[in-house]
C-alpha cells in the first residue's frame, strides 16, 4: 500500500452526491470515525474484474479503495451528469481489477473518505471462479454449488443457507467456509446430507472458528450443504466464502520450521494430496490423513499477504506455503524460520541435546511427557522456549527444569529448579487481546551441571499434528513491537473495544498504543520515535520503561496543519537493537467484551489521517510541553482550554500516562477557559518515580454539545439553492410555454373560420395559413409538454436537494456526546536531589 498524499480536490470529490448516505453514530461515545465494516463480495479471482459494495459508518463521502498489493486496483463507477446534478461517482460501489500475477491469499483494503482513512478490512484473492449467492434459505431454494468455485455469501439471522452439489460415488471433496479468516463476525457451521435428508458430517472451529468438511460420497446423489452461524446470528457483517473443491488441502507440515535461505525437505499431511500415501494411521477427527514429501525453498522475501492468525503466532518469523497440483492450489500453511542447528525429536526416550539447538518433535500421545537433557554452566544464562500454541491453538505446553545429580550409590537424582507455564504477558488486555499459552523462560543455572527438561501438553491431547519447537540458546535479548490506534473511553468502566484508525482533527491529537513483546529475557528500556510524520504533526520520543510492556504515543496536529492521508511508522531502539513496530488492528468494534467476540491481528499498515476542515471540539493546550523538576518536588501544570463546541456540565482534566491508580485531576466549570494541575514527583507506592525523562498527557473528559459535519450543511444549502435557481428558471419557462398555447390555438381557430367563409380564389392562400398555424400550435403544445416534464423533474430534484439538506441538518443537530480528549505530550525531566550537605 503506497504512501498516500491525496489532494483536497480528490478528497472532496463526490461530497455533494453522498450527503444522504449517512450511517449511524458509533455505539461507543467518540467523535465520528469512518469505519469500513463490509465489502461484498469480500474477495475475487486473480485476473478478473468485479464490482464490490462497501458499508459501514461515515462512508458516504468515500472516493477510493486502497489495497495492500499494487496488483489490486480500484476504479470509481461513474454516474453521468444530469440537467440538475454534475457528473459524480457511486460512493459505495467500486470496480476492482486484480492482476493475474497477484498470489492467492488474504490482503487488506482501506477506504479513503472525507474523514480520512479507515481501519483495514481483509480482502481475499483466489485462484478459482467466484459467484455471489442468492436467496437460498430453504431446501427448495437451494442453489447449485459448482465444484472448484468460491461462493460469496453472508449468514442471515435465524437462517440457514442451502447449497446443492452432485457427486459420484467415491468422489472426495473438501468443503471450506472462510469467515474468521476474512474478518467476519460469523462463527461458521457446515453440514452435508444426502437427498433423503440423512446428515453425514457436521463441523465448526477446525481452522480457528472456520469449519472444514472432508467428504467422500457414499453413492451417486445430489447432496445438500448447509451453512449458518453457530448462534444463528447474521447480517452484512457475517460474510463467508464457501467452496467445495478437489484441490489439495494441507493440515500441517513437518518439520514446522527450517533455516531461511536454504532449501529443505518437508512432509506435508493433508487430504487430496497428489500421489499422497495413507496408511500411517494419522488422523484428524474421523479422517485419515495422507502425506507427501516436498522440497521448499525458504525465503525471507517480504510477503504482502497478511497473516490472519493470532498476533503472537503471526509474529513468529516464517513464510506461507501452498501446494500446486493439477492446476489447483491448496490452502496456505506457515513454515517457520529457525536459527538452527535443528535436531529431530526422538520419541520414546530421553534425548540429549546440545546448546544452542532447536528440537522439532510432537506430543505423540495423550499425556505424553518428553524429556531432554543438556549441559549448562553457571553465569551463562540460557533462553528456553517452546513454540506449540503458536503452531496449533489447541496446545498448552508447560515445562519443568531439573538439576541432575548422582548420589553416592551412583543413582541419578532430579531436583526441580525452574518451571514455566504461559510465560508471555498479555499487554493488550481485553482491548487488544493477543494471549499466548506457550512457555518460555530465562534460565540462570545456579551451578555447572547436567539439566533435564520435562515437557508436557496440559490439554491432554496428542498425535502427530501436535507439533512443537523446543528452542534452547544463549540469551540474546530482543523484542517485537506492535502498534495500534488507541481510544480512551470517557467511561472508565466501559467494556467496549473501539476499532479505528489514527485521525487528527485540526489542533487535536490521536493516540497510538505500542506493545512490547520482550523476548529472550529482555527487560531494558525502549525508546520509541515516530517517522515520516506529515507537516504540522509532532510527537516527542517516548521511553517505554524496563518494567513496562506498553506505552501510549500522542500525535499532535497544529492548528495550521494541512489535510493528509498516509501511514504511520514507529521505531523502537534499545542499545544496539532496533525494531520497527508492526501495525495491529481489531476485527470488530464491540460494546461488551464479556459477551461479544472480537480479535486482534497484525496489519500491513497503520493508517494516519489529518482532517483540516474539522476542528477538534475541545483542545487542551499546556502552557509548556517541557519541564524540569527535582526528585521530591511538586510541579504546577497550567493549561488553557480552546473550545469550538460548547460544554455541558463540568469538564475533568487528569494526568494520563503515569502509573497512578488515581491520577491527579481537577474539575472545571463548563465556562472555564483555563486551569492548572499540581503533580508530585515524590516517590510513592503507586508512582515509583526516578530520575530521567517522563512523558504524559492531560486527558479531558466530559459532555460536549456536538454538531457533526457542519460543512455538509453548507454544501447542501448551496446545492439546494443552485437546484432551486434551476427550478425557478424552468418553472418560469414552463409557465410561458403554457401561456403560449392558447394564443396559438386561437390563431388557428381564426384561420379556420376565415378558410370556411373564403372564396375559391382565397382558399389556396388561407389553407396554407391554416397549415402553418396548426404547425405552430403543435410546436407550442410540444414545447409546453416538454417544459412541463422538465418542471416536474426540476421540482423532484429540488425536493431531493431539500431532503438532503434536511438530512444534513438532522445529522448536524446539536447533541450531547460524551467525549475524551488528550493534550499533546508533556515531557518532565526529573533530576536527582542535590547531595545533602555534610553535617558539622
């Protein structure tokens, strides 16, 4: 997705044409933000062009769709100019062309709107032909599901979609329903039955929340495939991509990783594999898997396809692999990158391993306990990690480390010295969930000696698919960074999760939360800096302290900054290690995380927009943005309030970004224009202050008297006035044309009377006069009719313009809106106290 610099003209095109396409306000209290919630169909075949329809909030003034692969291009669908409205484009429909060389996979799409760029939405590119479903909620209306075709549909509330497919006896197909993989709310369920209604198979949650059926027809018949949401929910936000295919399907690959830059031999386990051999007894559910051996070149070449797995799993270095067979392509599996050396696991016995090494093995059976022995030395810390849950979400490994000694009788003794289960912190909490159940620890041997690892899967599952990677190596501290737009709700007890992009109104701010996933025992401070910010937007460096895993950056736009759309970059540095933050997004905004499902995933970019035509309603302006104070001192923080919209009730200003359970705050009356806060830098239980730089912002919460998109009202007024002027001219012309008919008719009557009483000598001339006046009457009547029709059209156009103005006024009607806003960042340099004077 290239860097964007859209002109004001491009951003404004089509605004007059979309004023009626308002979406409701977001359910959570915040200023309106564009949100691309749906795009349908949510995928297309490579090499083809298709039309898509988008939906969501504040998309009525969308002018472009941007894709994460340059081979996917968007074209506006034009609407021709009429007598009353200029040429324009359809704001919610676009024509998408996919180049034939775009690889199969999941990409991202972002909408460019008046209010900036939206958060991304998944968009699939496939290799098979595509169709869009019709009404098929009954067995009688079941529609044909062609083999090796993708059917784009969406679940409807309390309904089941029915499809029919004719199969021969012994014919094997893989039926897949992609939903979670394309950011759908749907928890898909699949079932297949024969023409008599006998159900053979049913499935859900095989690949994440997505179902897969492996079905071999027991007889020649027309079978029915049923698709629905598990809870029978539905709507436009529940899309799916259904396929029944004889293409190969991969379940897992062994070994799960290899050394990048090399070519390795791997064994694929799955179904419909070309020349695949069965008989190994490896099963997933009721199905026995086949296997084949393949050669894979492991390349670290950047891949624009997004990893739709959980954040922790997507952060594991690797590459996607698809099997090509008979002109068809399998689903993708991920092959990890290992540092090496790699050792194969030796099932059934305790294995001696060297340091460093990476063991590839599996929990072979239920309750399996694997043993590994290694040598370690005091003062030489090791990083020991098991990657299993990140390979398969149904794994939950735990390990124990024993010191192995020998007693006077020569018998080995085992003394547990360390253990770990679910070591990874969850810095995103419930607002950006990316929990991981793998285990890892920094092991500091207390003495030179032999140690043993006991490794177990706590789920009690087992089998060849329960793969793991056991990594043991010297400590080489490292970290990953994930960044996401952040919204601090005005209600501290809120359980909602906001989905948004980073948007700065004139003079305002936007928040970006950065999560540090510390690896290999890394506990140092990380300095976070932004890169490539547009003109007028600033953000000072922020230090993510060694005891913290999250930091919030506040980007501030000056009152003079121009409109801009692009992508944010954040760099983290610590010592000699530098990492760029990966973007993250939320699949759906939800109101209550206790009852609703959403998920976090990585994204290609983090969109950033500056909207110069809208001013921040309340601007908290610190008098200074940099201070110095001694340890133990107090700091007075004066600030001013600049309001472009009114307040209702008190406005609370509090410190945000420092570790206070109850941050210092002050309450301002609604007519206040300034205030101050006092902040203590005395070390306390909740604020373990130390010398150095501390950054924070001032957070304001209250109720504003909000009016939305006032410029749209002005535009609608101008449009109504313009069309009203056209209507007036046309109505006047219509009145004149109607008035001209009767004189023409009277003139014809007079001519006809004269002809009736004329002599034979005058009849020739008078007949000519009658014909001429008859033609003039017909012309006047035709002109009157056409003017009448234009007057009707003009009145209808004026009525539509008035309706759009009424809608714009209704949208802009003053409403009470709970609102939270932040000042730009304030940096305080805390100096150590002066040394005490020596006592006399």
